[in-house]
């Protein structure tokens, strides 16, 4: 059996000192790329300058409007490490990869093992706001032993051992973690973004008995594909005129956001899936480059009420998309030196992500297992409920929410945690 190595989540002082120097040496333009650019041309310069200044001072804003106490980036990060170390961390070697995971164990003797798989540009830290909610004993249903691994090439996990490593391979490693390393005879799985793919592949394994996602790659029927194709070649407005006849307001919003994403938000995907090293090596050197790249994604894929981007008078304090949490995620990427390897799934997955929606054979072992889905209105590309079974899924739980986006575990942690608890309480098979 693989040997577990307990670790503390922390980085050397010398690495933190280098980060501080790089932030002090940052050189940004004096004016936006064009007048009144806002977010239309990518990351808004004023926001970038503001959050960079708060990073340097160690005083980023939180959801309630308060700020970290300051004292510089090194002092702030030491406090972050203390926060993250409230639940233990481990390393274990599986198939030649040093796999990092965090675990929040419940005191409930009947707790269900749950593996949470993150995506990009997220990290294991995405689960931070739901760990305590899900591991706590509850009179409302199931509690969980929450296992949160870092994907290979992300955070404290080592890089994939070879070219061609897909998230199907990652799921195999994560199943080994749950069944052979941790010894769970059965477990539940949850994920979004790349974690959606990992979760669907985990469901192919016998140990995974039920699974839930907050993201799904749409598999539109022929009529919808024809409308989308016509929209792409110039029939602007066709989808907008047609969708209200076909879908609810919530579903119409999801489809519109998906079309906008394909039209204006897909460039990063093309770059990261073709030449990940060219972009990745430069970002490996520059923490400000990582920050700028990530700000664009979090702003575009989150609820507009997220405190990091909304005016103070309209900010939703229940959202964890705040300046501090964004900077924790960015800092984790830069300190661990994994921004370039985090691009690898884009290169290696090819069309596999889309095959999850169309190739029933790919996920045939999971066909009859209970599947739950939570829909959030500012998801970057969601799916109407009627399309979900087309992906070969046994949909037994479906719930939508009035707020939240792509990073649901941060953007609306209470709703996601409640959905996870409700779904698995109803649908996780007990021996």
C-alpha cells in the first residue's frame, strides 16, 4: 500500500521574499489599452492596479467589506497558510505522481466519503468554504468526509508523468486514492469545470456510487445545433428570438451565456490547448501575469454581485468571490510554480470533454448510477434540463439557483453545500 506523508501547507520564506520583490518590481501601463476599455478588452486596468496594491500590502478585501490586516504579502500569506492548515494535508505517490490532497473528516460515524475535484483556474482551495459545512454533523441529512485532491500539475501535486495524460487518467488515480489508499469501499463524487470531467470518469469506477456536478458540457439536439450554427454564420438574434419559446428564463440565460462564451470568451482555450508552454513559461515567471489572466476569467464567469467585482452597494456578502480569495488562488499557483502545467488538460483532453456529452460508450458503466446537477445562472456554458439526459446521465436530482456562477463552491457555497447534502442523502446507496 502507498505510504501517506502528512505535510503542512506552507512555502519557504525565501519563496515568499521573491514574491514580494516581484510585486514591488511590477510595471503596469499608466492608461488603459484604449480609452474607457473597462472589461471589454480583457482585464480592467484599474481593478488590476487596485488588487496588486492590496496584494503588496497584504490587505485584500473580504466579502464583508473588511480587509486583511496588512503588514505585507509575507505576513498576509502566513495567515492564509494557517487558515488552510485547519484541515490536514497529505502527499501520496500513485502511478508515479506525488498526489496532494486535503481531507476534512466528519465526526459522524455514518459520514459518506466525498471526493471534490476542482477545475481551472481553480485549485483545491475552491472547496475551502464548503469543507466545514459538509463535514459538520447535521440533522438535515448526510455529513461527509471531504477529500480534496489537487489535479496532477496543479498546486502541490506533481505533474503528469507523460504526454497524453488525460482527466480519465486522473480519475483512475483519484479512484485509487479513495479506494486503495484511504480504504473507502464506496464513495460519492462532486465537481465542476475540469472537475466535471474527472467526476464523470470517476463514476465509471465501481467504488463511486453516486455523483453530482455544477457544470455540464451541453449536448444540444439537432434543432438547437442548427440554430447555434446559423447564429455563428451571421443570423444574429435568431437564438434570442427562438429560445423564449423553448426554455425557461433560467435556461434561456444559460444558453445565451454559452453563445457569448463561444463568441467572445473562448480565446484562452485555443491558446492553452495548442501552445500551453509558450504562455505558461512567461506566467511562471510573473505573478502579475497570472493575476491579470485569472481576473479576466473570474470576472467573466462569476455572478455580477460577487464582492470582487460589484460596486460596494450591490455586493453580495454571501459570495466568496472576493479579492482575498482570488489572491489566495493566484498566489497558490505562483508559489507552487504550476501555472504552465495547469494548462496541460487543455492540450491533452482534445475532444474528450465534448465526447462526455455525445459518446454513451465512454461513460456506459455510470449509466444507471444516480446523478445530480445544480444550475447557477452565471455559469459560463450551462445546459437546459431537457438536454441533460442526452449525455447518458441518470438525472435524479436537479435544482437551480438565483445567484452564483461557474465557481459555485466559492460564489454560492451555501447553496452548493445544501444541494450536495440533499442529493446524496436521497441517492447515495447505503450497504
